[in-house]
C-alpha cells in the first residue's frame, strides 16, 4: 500500500481522511475530526482523533474529498476580510473552497474560513484547482448595467435609495431607513439597513429621483438653522430641494433636512440647479402693504397681535397658547408655541389693530402706582400705553401686583384691555350721595 500525504499540523482534515507519519498510515475519526488538525497522529497514546491503519510504502493519490462544482472546475475568488459576503457565496482559502451559510451570513465578512473548528458561518465544500469566475450572485438592474453612486457615510439616504460598496449594489430598506446614513453596508448591523441587490461593475447615472418643479427650474433659498420654518416651506441644501411637511412639520425648526432627525419634517423633492425666487408663501394683507411693528420683548402681546421680524409677519395665536407670545419671540426656539407665521412684508404700516381702550373716551388712564387701594373695575396704564382693569373677584391683590408683570394666565388680579395713547380724566368714582 502506498502512503498518502504527510500529516501537516493545522491543515483542515475531515473524518475519514488518511495521512502518513513516516511510513505509518493514520485515519481521522469522524467523531473527533475537529481535533485532527491539532494532534499529530501517534503522539498521544489512545488518541481518539487519529486511528492507526498500518504501515505504508511509497505514495498514493490523496483520498477523494468533496469536489467543487465539477461542471466548472477551478477556484472561486480568494477570501477577502470585510467583503459583504452573503449566504451561498463561495470563496477559496488556498485550494479549499468554502460556502457562506445563509443562517450565519452576518459573520462571513469577518471570519476567515477554516480558522474556527466549529465555524457556523463557512462550510467547507472541497478542494479546487485553477480559477473560475465568481459564483453567480443576483445582478443589479441588468437593463441598466453599472454601479450606483458609492456609499458616503452621513448622506441623508432614504428608503429605496441605492448605493455601491466594493462593487456590490445595495438598497436602503424601508424598515430601518433611519440607519442608512450612519451604517455602511458592511457595518456589523448594516444588513438590517441595506439589502444586497448583487454585484455591479462600472458606473451609471444616479437612480431617478423626483424632480423639483420642472416648470420653475432653480433652487429655493438655502436652509438656515434657527429659521421658524413651517409646513409647505421649501429650502435647498447644496443642489437638493426639501419641503417641510407632514405630521412632524414642527420639527423643521429644530432639525436641518440632512441632520439626524431631519427626515421627520423634511421631504426630499429632488435636485435643482441655479436659483429661483423664494417659494410662494401667504402674503400679509395685500390691500395694506407694509410691516406691522417690530417684535418687542418688553410688551405683553395677546392673541391676534401681529408683529414683524426681518420683514416677516407673525401673529400671536388664539387660545391658551397665546400666553407663550410673552415668553418667546416669533423666531426663538419655542416661538412656534405662540406665534404663527403669516408671510413676508415690506415697508411699514401702523400696528395691527389691538383691542382699544374706551373708544368713546380716547386716552390713557392714570399710571399704575403700587400700594394704591385699587378696587374691582379700576383701570390703570402701564408704560403709558397698555391698559389693565382690576378684576372684581381678585381686587384684594390689585394694589400689590403690577399689571403684566406675571406671565399671562398667572395674574388673576389685572385683565389686559388693550393699548392707549395720550391721557384722559380718571374714570369716574362713585359720588358722595348729596342727599
């Protein structure tokens, strides 16, 4: 009997394979095959991994092992760590072929085949010689050959977007689309966010994306952080147009279109070139052009009051939230809680109408003086322009609480009536009964 190949420590041996140590023949046992690469036959008495078969002389061809694709002889590409291998992909390590397991394919890019004895990621297929083309994998858009744009971390990818990574095409999944900008396709958790479409070569035009108003080419104004954007506003970032819309439009004031979290309020409309006039927004009183008074953080605004900030008109909203008009300015971080954006304005005009004080007797009542024994119904002025009335139910507090000093809704002693100009005689006091 001739001798098989000499035993090589660390080589991959399977149950039933035979090796020679000198002129002695040994067979790897199936039950303990995992130890065959680690134990030299004959070194350990009563070794369970290797069984002595007997002496041998000369040489014989290696015992037959599983063959790799007999109809297409040759070796697939050599394993390269980090390549996004998928279930069914085959690689070579030397002249041994391995197949990536579908059940554990997430580990295939990071585990070298054959290094772990009980590796569940790679399955040995058999030996190979020469080379063959890569095993077939799904092709990427056969009608439009080429690779989409290369993946760039931080780009605001959305569900359906396609990218290329190391000559493979991937599509951003809808379920985990929020992770696509921050997890590359070969990221340890990237396969949740990216679906492999197949191999690709060369390049092609970017996948079609929605166009921005073909009848009015050009880009809207560039996004500016801190602007009080609202639903319907359009901005550009680079040459991409975004529209503020949806149930989370309020977040357009907090996040930029390409910030993490920006996709809650901003929708990608497509690309643009050049410039256009700002997108149309509601105009402020076209019959009376001009801007109302500039916002003043010292005034106690109420529902319906209009102000301007940088040629944009804002109105204090009605209801309980009007209290925020005193707390926040229209373009402050919390301004959206109390102010509605009306539209642009140019020039100036008299302040928008606010409730007037006693139209039949124009002028301001006396200025408030702390400690005066005010009673329900008494009227006073603060800063010579804002009129307040002492509330009858809480008149005991009127002498000690300065009107307007508390946040709206907190002061139950004074009721704001409106603004006034000039002076007038004090309101009538009850006369002493002449009889």
